[in-house]
């Protein structure tokens, strides 16, 4: 796994985390 894929995965998780936070 390269750094770009890892970074994209992290951003994806953080983004969804914020969506859930705002949804609550």
C-alpha cells in the first residue's frame, strides 16, 4: 500500500466521521 492510498483512506474515514457527527 502506498502513502497516497493510506492518506485517502484516512481522509475518507475522517470525512464520514464528521458526517455522522453532524447527523447526530
